[in-house]
C-alpha cells in the first residue's frame, strides 16, 4: 500500500513537472516573433544643426556598452564564464554612467551604441536608453529594438530572463528619417538565444543636396550557420552600395563580430592553445569596390575593442580582438581612426573613434 502510494505521488509529481515544462516551452515558442523588415524608426529630434557640411571634420564613435553589466572581473556563461546577469542595479547605472562619460570626453558629433537595454532582467530593469538620452540632451536620437525575448530559463540556476534591448544612434545634426532593417538569422532552435539582428540607417541632410547615411549595426556572434553570416553582411553591403550609387555618403559603424584585422591573435599575441571559434575574419574582399573598412591610424600600439568573457580581464593575458569599427564609402575621407583604451572598465568593449570629412 505504501509502495503504491509512493508510486502515485512520484507519477503525479512527474506529470506536474512535465506539464510545467511543456507550458514553458509553449510560452517561449508562441511568444517568439521577429520584428518586421524595413520599418521607420521614431526620431527624438533635439539637434539644432540643420545640415552637415562638406570638407568639415566630424567625429563619430561606436561603443557596445554590454548592457551595463560587464565590469573587468565579470565573466559570461555563453563565453565560457559563469555569470548571466549584472551584479546589481547600482552596478549597471555606474557602468552606463562610465560609458557616457567616456563618450562625452571624446565629444563626438555622432555616437553609435549597441546592447542598450530598455528593460531587461539581465541589467536589473535599468532603462539605459533613457539614461543615455538624458545625458546627451542636445542630440537627436533613434533607438531600434533588436532583442525582445520571452523569459529565458537559462542557465537554470541563474536565468538570464526577459530582455528588451537595441541599438541607439545619436546625432548633433538633425536626422531627416531613420529606418530599421532586419538581418537574416538562424531559423532553428538557436533563434531563441540570438538577437533579432538588425541595422538602422539614419538619413542626415548635407549642404550639397546629398545625404550622410549613418548605419548602426550589430552582427551575430554565436551563429553556427556560415551561410546566414554571409547573408547578414551582404544585406548590409548591398544597402550601403545602393546608397553610394545614389550619390550619398556612407558611414557605417558598430559591432561586426568579425575580426577586422588580418589576425587579432597575432596583433595582440593571444594564447593560441585556446580555441575561440566565434572570431571569424571579416570578409573585406567581398565589400563593394567603393566601400572599405576604415583603417586605424594608430598601429604601433594597437588597442583591442573587445575581450572574451571566459575569465576576468587581465591586460596582456586575456583573449582580445578588434571587432568594432567603421565602413566608409570612398567619398568619405578618413582623417584619423583609433580605439580608445578605456581598460574595459564599464563594458567588455572599448569604444572606437573615427574623424572624417565628407568630400565635395
């Protein structure tokens, strides 16, 4: 009798567990949807300058701020580390403030940010979009979502939770229009863990009747299907080439999640005994002939733009690379480009700066 009762209790408990698991899987599956392609993005218009000028030096930055979670000692479970969420709300606010101050010290005309959380479990529900916009209150801004996930119970003991995040573009010149374009992503189970990849194009009038087309992009990092990787970069390349053929100026920045150097491992003397398969070469040879990756001016003392999150950061020992930067068209003059050594103090990335001119 006791044995039968124990079996019934066990089977009942098992049935409840299976029901909960199936309900959760159903919740994640049916709540998933991709944002539509080719969508206009709302502009918060605060800039007072009506048009960009030719032959004037402009400065632009790109900074993946890692949703304010990554201090130098932070490790991330998807990179072989341990953590999945920011240590605290106070830590997130402090890191975002640090990223803001670093950017303000550069004093850019245009600033591109990636991994900016609007509301997410992983960043303790800090609205980072609001925090940044409040500090750049004379810049026009556009924010586009590229991650809006259900509550993910992964890892089990410390789930990353629900996330709404995106890419943020700031401009001290008026933005006439901005559009979000969806990028191809994997359609298998991996889609639940990848972002809803996208890039934005912000259209800024130039005095000669043309436009500065400002791209903000964040390509996939953990993608396994190389065909999808190729489709992502070529959708971006094709759009840039079309704008250039219209006579416009192209400046595209962001986190390309590809090695922008011939070999970051050789440049930064990384440990070759460890395998980091996420770092693939950027397909420079596949760029249209009128586009190029903006070369960095400082090469004697190269600075990396990203660190791997398998271990706490240690300068000279951690795996580092250059994956953040800019693509420009040949009617844009590259005056100076460099990675700012922020010591990975507030993010797993360092910002990259480019000074450029729009040719007449």
